[in-house]
C-alpha cells in the first residue's frame, strides 16, 4: 500500500510497500532515490529524495519530503491508487560501520533524512558503534521524526540526540538534551568531550549549513578524511569523503526502476523495470 502523512506542518512522509511479485529494492542506509508520479496520464519530472526507511524493513520504502514548492506540494497529495516510480539507489553518503566506532551526525533541517535510515538500521542490528546526533531546527514545532528520535535514544544505549533550536520555546523537549541558538564550535567540542580528531563527522543539510559546519571542523583540526558531507542543493557543497567497507555491488543490485502502482484495494501489482537514471 501507499500512505502519505504529515510529520510536521511543512514535512510529509511517503510510504511505499512492494508486493510479493516486485523485485527487492536493495539499498544502503543514507542513499537516495529518484521518484516521479502520475497526475492523470502525465508523469511528473523525477526528483531525488533520501530514503528514510531501513534496509531491515523488507519490502518497505519511505521518503520524507519538505513541502515548499509546486512539485513537493503535488507529491504530498499522492493518494492510494496513484502510480509512483522509484529509480535508484544512488549516492555514497553511507555510514562506515567497520571504520567509525564513534561518530557525530550533524543535521540541519530536512538534512535529518539520511540519518534516520542510518539510526534505524544501527538500532535494529544492535550495532556497537557510538553515535551522537546534533540536530539543528528552526523551532520546536517543526522537527521531523522528533518522537522517533526520542524513542530510539531511549532504546539504543549507543545513540544520543542533542536538539539545537534556533528560536522560540523548548518546553516540548523536556527531558531531552536541548540547547538554543546554533551549532557552534564550542557546542561540538562539548558534545565530543574534546575528542574531535578521533571521531568521524557526517554532515547533511542546506548549503549554508554544510559550509559552516565543515569549516568549523576543519578550523578545529579535524582531518578532512574524518568528514563526510551530503548537501541538499546544487553548487560547490557536494558530497565529499569516501566509504571503503560497504559492498558497492549493493548499489548495482538496486539500480533499477521500480514502478509501484497501488490499486484501490491496496495491492501492489508488478509493473516491470526500466533503466537506471
């Protein structure tokens, strides 16, 4: 089935479930896919979104989308019975479980999406890696996945989250690690307890956020090889870093086009595969 629900006033969650006769969609936590949909007989353009579901959730694909334009507005109105095509997966912004025993995730706004897949996955497999998420949001009323992050931090002893609220109240985050303002070098230093050079940093968010976070880390002496970035947008802020330990043939296995057509009864008929983007 397909569901489309609001996470916050500006963010929605699109859920696709493959039928028994659909080819498995193999991906690594942190990757993204291109999706397009149909309005009447006309297909939409394809746009790329991070996959927020975990590979451990067999047959399930989820995407979180910031609603802010004509395309995303139309996508947020997809209903059961509409056709959605998924192509991918793409990208190398994936967590290196073998290399990074201690890691810090720096997320700005909708940049939380690839990290949700990683955290879900690490929690499910009970990984021993220690992960701290520092999550910057404009205000407490627009934090995608806030309840899930609270839950994951309570059930996973190796995961903690620090909420950084740009402005306004923080009363809805009682009992959580929370501060106001922005992610400063001093905050990062407190979070890592002075152990900057021995931790891996993963950064995802809008270009200004990316530039600021990467610059702060480099000025504090963090080796470039310890920083992996993924920007949402075009321009100089692009993915950096290299992951060695993941089997990259997984990308090839999943690099197909899957058309997920949902009938009014909720079943997902097979519709074949096309070529990758």
